[in-house]
C-alpha cells in the first residue's frame, strides 16, 4: 500500500500543507507581503515634500495621496477577507500582490495629484487582499502556542521594511519621485510568484457567496466623510460646507453601517465575533494603537525636512530608530506572549509608547538628533511590545473557517484608527498657522523662514503629541480590561469545537 508521501505529487519548492515545515514557508510569504507594504509606506512618506513640488499638489491633495490608499484598503479589507474565505486565501493573496504591482506601475506615470490619487486607490485594493489574508494564513499554518512567535516575526519584518523604506525613499527621490512607485513592481511580482509556489489552501471554504453591498457602501461613505471633514477642517476652517457635509455623512452613515451589519444575513463585518470579550477588547486596543502611533512617521517627515531642513535621505535615516525599536522588541514580545500570556506585555507596550510620545513634546527647531532618535526608539519599543501579542491574542480565539473575516476585522479597526490619526493630527498642526509657513514646512523649504515664524507650527506639533500620548494611556486601560490570553484561548477552543460539531 502506498504511503501518503508516495501518493502526494513531488514539489520542487516548499512543503505540503500537512508537513510541520509548511508553517515556515507560509510565514516567508506573509513576511514578504509585510515587507512590501511597509517599504512602500516609508518610501512614499519620505517623498511627500518632493511630490508637492514636482506635481504642484495642494496640501490637502498631498495628504490624500496617503489617506486614499488607507481608506481603500480599510474599507475593502473585510470584503477581501470574506471573498478569501469563499474562494481561497492563496488565490486572493497572490492576486493582491499582482494588483499592487500593477497599480504601482501606473502610479509612477501619474501626471498630477488627481491621477496619483486614483492609482493609489487601486493600490489600496491590492493591499486589502494582502492585509486581509496575512494573519489568517499564518494562523492557519501555526499551532496556537506558536502564534505569538509567528506574529512577532511578521512584525519584525515590517520593522525592517520601516527601516529600509525611508532611507530607500530618500535615495529614490534623488533619482526621481517616479521610482518611489516603480520600485514596488518587481517586489510585488516576486511576492505573487512566491505565494503561488509555496502556499496551499488548508481550510474549507464558506458556502455563502452573497456580498454585502449596502454595508460596504455605507462604511465607505461614512469613513471618507469623517476623514475628509477632519483633515480639511484644520486647513480650510470648520465652517466649510465640505467639512460640515463630510461630518454629517459620517454621523449618518457609520451608525447606519452598524445597523445594517447587525441585520444582514451575510454581513461585511460579522458583529458576532465581537461577542468574545478578548477579541473585542483587543480590537479596541488595536484601534487606539493605530490612532496613537500611525501619524508619527507622517509628522516627523515634516519635522525633519520642514523644520530642521534635512534632505530626504537624511530624514529617512533619522526615522530609523522608530523601526529599530520595533525590530528589537517584536520577536521577544511574541515569545513572552506565547509563554506567559499577552495582556500584560500589551499594556506595558502602550505605556512605553505613551512615555516616548510625551518626551517628544520637548523637541524644537534646534534640538539635537540624539534626543529625537532616543524618543523614536522608545516609541518603537512600545509598538513592538504591543502589536504581535495583541494580534496573536485576537487571532487565537477565532475558529479556522472565520479567520479571514477576523483578520479583516483586525486590520479594519487598526487602519481606521490610523486614517483618523493622520486626519486629526493634520487638523491640529495646521490650525492657526499662516499658509506661507505651512507651505514652507510641507514642501521641505522651511530653511527660508525664521524660528519665530515656525513657533505656531511647533506648538501645534507638541499639542498633537500630547494628544497621542493621552490616547496611548487610554489604550493601556483598554488592553488591561480584556481577559488573559489563556482565558481567551479556552473560549476560542469552544468556538472551534462548536463549529466543528
């Protein structure tokens, strides 16, 4: 009688899904996706002042080059997770790589800010399929007791991308801003090829093929209205019709989204997964973490280039401690969470982040880099301590056939916090600052204005940092309110057993 190994076809690369080594092949693929996403983020953020000068964009257009990508990936990530559960995670993940690469190619040919924004929306659609499936693929492949290590490895790779991205972005901008996007093309195609070769479909597919159009549209309109209202309010004033209209749309559509999801037969966001106390509290903490930390790199690009007058490549180097802190702490935090539970390390991570953000309020135009570098490193340490344990706790309580939706929900809450973070930080730092000073700061030309003229912007930056620090402290309380990882694991097992029966 033939053995299982003899019956299985030979593979040139990778391992069969039943083999223990498959988990490492799967992790290599998701890590490549994380690397692509974070390098792209870093290279683009460092290039923003150059983009404003080259494409003659307005300040609002410049910010929305970042925001539309995040809105598209955030709104579509749940739909992508659901489609992945229906049609296969491998197919969806590989497709995400290919779409991201194609959109990056088009973005490099953009002739103005509007065209670039449209290509960024398409990039966000590709990113949604990557984000929705990475955590689910890892959770499928790894046993629960090793999830913290796996998530910590992905976070560590993301930190490597964050180190490389800004420095690489500075070098690419020296050639031409187009290469900030074109660089993603070979990396995206490589990721798609690697996923096609090494990944397997290891879970069953959902039988329900319906799609929640009403939920998707209401969330899209509501989130876009909220972010547009907040981001434009600080620049144009809160009495602007567009600002008021955006905030009204958010006030109407976001509650409508919750009502629709609670009643839909196959909702975009399955609210039942939030009945698990561990999952819901960890999701709330992830939202607050995105709110507290994401705008930081955006803010410091303009601090280094706009306030201190650094070149793009030097600004990229100066941002490295943020990612290095994550690189150092993420794997250790994941191992700690696997052995002793994730709650205490997640709480401590938020408090460390809050301390670093509070210290940043001492920064000024003439502050030495030693100070800002240390503070960025502290925030990076705190972020790494929080992210991988919190993600492992969330994904570890979900039954296998629902991990696509759960991974999408995790990214949705975190990215929603990140989008709002950039919008409200922009509103704070631009409030009551003369337009000529804002133009100088956001185009990297503040060398030509005096320290006295910069004072309103620096004061606003400090106010934004205090706000982010307070949000991080709130996140620590939320993370402390959830059950321990072990307790959540027992709930997850019962959910899985119920599903199996």
